[in-house]
C-alpha cells in the first residue's frame, strides 16, 4: 500500500548558479497562499497511513514551523514515521530548528554543498562554510538525531585536495547520512552560460571518477555504508523515504512540479504557479502528465532502481537472468546467491549498466 508523500516547496532566497530546479523567490503572503493550496491538494487524495513525508524544494525551511505543522496536521501519519525537511543554512536558527522539531519534523537534510568558501561563492550559495557548520550544530542542539548533509563535487576548478578537505570537514561533524552529487551542466543556468563562453570547463572524466572513488573510500574508512549510488549512511540510518523510490514503491507527489506514482500511474504536476492555483481552486488535481506503468515496464523499473541500492541488488527473472550473468562476466555485477549487485566497476559506470535493461 502507498505509504510515502513528497511535498514540493518551490521557494528559494535566490537561484543558485547551477540550479535548474523549479524554484523562485516569494513573499510571506505567497508562501501562505501556497500552503493553503497544498492542503487542498492533499485533501483530494485518500488519507493513506504514511510512513514517510519528505518536504523538498526549493527551500522548505523558508516555511514557518506553524505552516509545516498545519500541513502535517492534514495527514494521517503513522507512529515513528520519518518526516524530513530540506534546509538551507541561511534560513534557520536554533529556535527555528526547535520549533520544526515540535511541529513534527524528525529528520533534516542540510544543503551544505561545500565547506570551501570560494566554491560556495562560485555556486551562488548565500551561506558561508561556518554558517553551514553552525546550521548542523543548531540542528543537533535542537535534538535532531537524524541529520543528512548534501555535498557537491566535480565543481569548476575543484581539485582532489579541495574535495578531501570537504570530506574531512563533513566526517568531523559525523552526520547520520550524507548525499553526494556531481555537477550537472543544465541549459539555462548561469553555469551553462559560462561553460559555453569558455569561462568554465567540464571536469575531466578521469578526475571526476577519481573524486567519486575518493568519496567512497573515505566514507568507508569513516564507518559509512555506501548503500545507494549517491548516498551514504551510518548503520541503520538509510533514508527511508528515498528508499521507497529505489524499491519502486508508490508515493504521492504534492505541490507544483511534484512527481508521484499512484495506482500504477507515474504523474507530474503542473509547472506554473497560476495554473496550479487555478486547478486547486476548481478542486481538480493539478496533474500535467500521466504515464501508465504496465507489468513489463514495472519490472524494468524494479531492476534499474533496485540496482541503485548497492548492498541489496536485484533478483532477476526470465530473460533478465541471462542479461545479469553477462554483466557479471563483463565485471559490472557480482552474483551473491540469487542476488546481483553492482561491482565497483558497475558503480562507476552505473548509467551504462542501467541502459542494458531498457
């Protein structure tokens, strides 16, 4: 049964130089209007008992704790559910963290991106490295015992030494979880314009691979489990909500631009805020597009997504057994009883492996 919900909060203090996510600036009045619309959309769906709720963005920590509490009060949340809020260090104080916890948030994901002040300026982040660390300590002091940090790599002019320094700072904080993202050059961003103008250049493939291997090796030395392509955790601290995606489980996506998977249909909500408000006002689900997932596609999704969970892997059936055995012969997969998991070579070339299943 469906047991997860993603809630998109599209508001940000500013647009980062690398970002093409659906996000924009807002006023207090705009955010209040949006929260009311979110609640109306939530009430268009059955009250599933939820094991996970994830506030993503944008910058969900721009909401007030009272607004977050109001949204959560309209949900049917199970005891011990994982309720995550993404946080920009520039938007929080110790007191605000305490109030978010009181509102029902029990896991925070802090967008550190880097501990290097020069790289933070390049990225267009408004916070400094010390403010990033301060946000972490505020969350700890407020009582959060499940904190995730985001870190980016393969940034313009970033060296292996820069990355090692970032990792040392991260491990000194000892978060329960961290996610790593290599820079993607998205059209329409400031970064892409500078790439086209020759101001920036893409990181050499060998250097990027070395950076990724460094992250994996240093994480393992520090007791973290590499449990998903881009995610690492201390024992028993996997991201429960995101694991639902990788297990191909159904979830509701709420808010402008949110994606969901419900009743064998993958859907995406409208991308323009006036259209979102108009649909909600007409008491119509604000869905832009839908794709029915048949049994064959569902099986492919299960293999591609399942391989991302590195320790678990997949148990293939039918023709996919031969495919997996071929990938073992090529060194991309390792067979462990009936399970097939990505090898180190497979992890480094994961997209190539996934494409074999399509």
